[in-house]
């Protein structure tokens, strides 16, 4: 049975309404009334600057997903004109298969020549929702915590992440489906660090799991420094698992990757820091990978 989709509406009168059950491996939409947090939108020469971002932390792993709950309203669409206002638009995300509770809060802000920040967080307690459905799926060999690492998300954290599975076998000239298979799972991680210096380094400990949550691959990967300018960033983008390959007359099967899990670390001034989150991304089945 497919997991259900749920919507939580945060209304302007400070009520919350939930429609549908929040279930593991389903989807969750957050619909937010801009009137709850109108303070940090700045008018300037007919334009409006600002944003409202929903942040959802799924427990127990602590993974945070975020996205805007407003869309820009322009004075014309073609070519894109000046932003003259913002209208509500739901933010939607998948519910992890191991989540038991969702913790939600909102950040309203703008940055011009000045900065404005406002929070909708139930006075710091945040909004909590139970997650049901099928029993939580937790791998038996998750990425372990490195002894001695300090949890400091103010020192290092993930800015962006994405895992994907693709068939990299060459396509025929003129188009069409590939005549073979070369399944590769890739991961992109962009990490922000507070400060850096010569000798600092960032890395991730990565585990790959199959559809039954059995460990099929593990390695440590370095994040090269890519931050030039005001932000210090380290980034990895590349293959983390080689899956099955096949050509006419030859097949080399390998376990199917379905889940990518990693922990982020940053070494600086003889100390190791981490954001404290066991990050996890799911990828599609081999059979539906084009």
C-alpha cells in the first residue's frame, strides 16, 4: 500500500490544520499564510524584498529540509519584471522512511542595505507532528560517529545535497534508449564552514545500502575546498557507487543501491567538528533508471 500525502496549513489566525496522515515514505506539504509573518518584507522603489522559509527537522536522525513558502509576484512575466509582492505557495518534501516525528519552524527575512529576521517558532518550542505508517526502516549498519568529534553546526553544516542514480551507458547516435547498462550512484554535497586555513580539510564517511537496508559499500571521501570570496565552502560531486553493468552478451550484476547515508566532518586547528546529523538520501530502483 502506498504511503499517504499530507498537508499542514498554518493559518493567519495562528491555527494549524492537518489534512491527511503524515506517513513514512509519503509526502508532506506545508501551506503557510504570509500574514503570520509579514514583518521582514522590505519595499524599495516599487519592489518588495523578502522571503519566508519553512524548515522541517525529521527525527530521530535530525535531517533538516527547507524551502520557501512564498513565490514572487511580478509586474509582468515576459520578460520577467520587477518583484512587486509575494504570494503563498506550498513547500513539499518526501517523508524519510525512518522518521517518527517532524519538527517545523519558519524564518522570515530580507537582506538589502540592512538585515531583518523574524521567526515563527511557537516561542522557540517549534511545531511538532507525529509520523505514522509502516514501521521505521533503519539500516543495521548506519554510518557511525567518529570518536572525539564535536557537534558544532555553527562551525560546519551542509548547504546543499543531492543523490541520484543514472545509466551512463552511451546512447545511440540519433537518440533512442541505450543498448546497455552502466548504473552509477552519484552524490553532491556542499558544506559551509565558519573559517578555514592552510591544512584544514573536510570529508564525509559514506555508506550505501540496498533495498533491504543491507550495507553494500562504505568509503571516506574528501571534499575539496571551493569557497572563493565571502563564504568558505567545501564540495564533493561524483560517483559513490558502481552498480550493475551490461552489454550484449555480458552482464556484471552488483547489489542495487537504494540509500546513501553519510556524516560530514571538518578538521581545523587540530580539532574535528561535525554538524551532528546522519544525512540520508534515497535513490530509485535499478529497474526504473533510464
